[in-house]
């Protein structure tokens, strides 16, 4: 399958801006467990967006992950997608594009977004996360912001199906124990919201393989 064929299939699977319906039961269960750990009032949750930037590299499709510095306000030292809180006067889609530009130095057009994954709540940090997926026809020129980004790396998208790096672990919040996915890349452990997003992306891709 060519890159353009793959992206077209993925785009058709993601019914942006409405939620796509093809999420497998495994992901739904994981998301429910994490998003429902004791918090019933989510009115004070802050909307935030992240961007999964897909691009061709060495005849494969890759995506960007960043390791955050220890000076950022939230999730110090963790591996994540570029993203952040929604600002006044912008749409959540614009948030994803702005944050990617600020963190990676990559300016994308709105048309580069091919769809969105399912929004979900993170009780620990009180964020409601909106994940977007974008496609770049060429390898992006990345110039990371040193205040926010310590390292940028680009795993192969096929790595999501590699069972030797995909695991689950027990975590607790408000007295509730739930299983949470994580991934072990050479650059470090990917867990929390980022791993949850990768897991939905993994299941979505597997549906049309």
C-alpha cells in the first residue's frame, strides 16, 4: 500500500470533526477505566490539544514524539506529542497547530489535519485532551523550542504493532486501580495520555490492514 493510499484510508476512517465509530472494544475499555477514576465533575477540566504528525521517512511512515524539558509547567521530562492548553479566541484545532509550531518550529496548514481521535479526560492533571492527526507530504524541518523540548524522535508507525515494546501496567487514582498501556522506545517510556492516544491509533490502523 502506498503512503497516499494509507493516508486516504486513515482519513476516511476518521470522521473529523465528529468522532469516528471504529474504535475497538479494547481501547474503549482502557479509556473508560482511565477517564472514570472517581471524578464525576469535569466542568473545571481545561481543554487541550495534541497533534500526531505523520510523515514519510526512509520509505515508511513515521510520527513525532518529544521529550519535555524539566522546566515546563506540566509533565516534566515526559515523552509526549506536541500540544498544550487552548487559548482564548482559538478553536481546539488551531490549538493543535499553534502548539506544534511553537514546540517543533513546524508550521502546518489547517488542511494538513486529516482527522481526530476520541477526546478524553485526564483526572490527574484536569485536562480534556483532543488528539488530532496531521499528514506532511515530506520530511518536516524540525527546529524545537529548547525551553519546552529536550529531544525529538520519530518512531516508525509500524512500531505500534510491535508486541515487544507494547505493555500494560496497573495504576491507581482515587483508590481505583486500572490497567494503563505503555510503550518502551530506546528514548524512554511512553505512558499516560500519550500511550492512550497511541493505543487508539494502533487499533484504528489495525482495522483496515
